C-alpha cells in the first residue's frame, strides 16, 4: 500500500503578489503571451478557449481565482473562469468557510478571511486559549474589540450549553397539568 500525504494548503497572504511570477500567463522571452486573450468579448470563443487552456496548465490557478474573488475582480478570465462563471462565486464569497484558512490564520499566517471565517477564527482562538492580545494581532483589530468578541463567544457557548441542558430535562408539571406563563408571577 502506498502511503498518502496531504500537503497543507498554501493560502495567499494579504498583499502577496509573488504567486504571479509562477503564473503561466506571465509573458517571458521564451513564452510570449498576449494579455489580451484574457479579456475577450463574450462572443470571442477562440480567445476564451485559448485563455482557459493556459489556465488549465497553471500551477497557481487556484490562487489566481482566490485573488480575483477576494479583490472583487469581475473582468476577464481569472483562475480558468470567465467573469460569468465567477459571478455566482462572487455572490457566495462572504459565506465561504474554509477551515484551512481558519487554521492558517490561527497559526499566524496573514490570510484574507471572509466574515464567516473571521467568526470561526474567534471561536478557534477562544477554544485554544489564545490571549485577547493574540486574537487582536491575528485579526488586526484592537484589543478592546478582541475582548468584545471573546465575551460574545463565551455568551454564545454558555447559551448553547444552557439550551442543550434544558432540552434534555423533562418539563415541570403541577398536578399533572402543564404550567403556563401566568403560573410564574412577575419579576420584582
């Protein structure tokens, strides 16, 4: 049996454009590429096919697609997809939750995160016992904001625990009758 290894995901850091040096679309002396093929009109199928075939050979195709989505680039062919093919991905980007990105951020990498991924980082940091200062550094927020996020996380976990414990206990009954809201009086 051949052992299999899963290499960790390498996500583009914020502001990192070094991946572009490895892109097949970069024109060199030995590989001249016309950048215009990546910006075809919708009816220029030959250009679209050529651009997509180049993208299919590219080692940084996924990174290119992520950069286009995260940067809001809607023009041209990026990551092997036309702007029409990327449109649904742009719409869903805010709800993306990629745990490899969350783990990379908790490990200290400066990765672009969606709102859902930022919430997951807060939860993971809280579970791992990271300090509020470390959370603030990871998410590039103030320590006061990190404290607020930890308070919200503690409250959410406590409420989830309370909700789970109340659903497992049987409801109280008085004399075989269910108690209603009016049976408890008012708070002082």
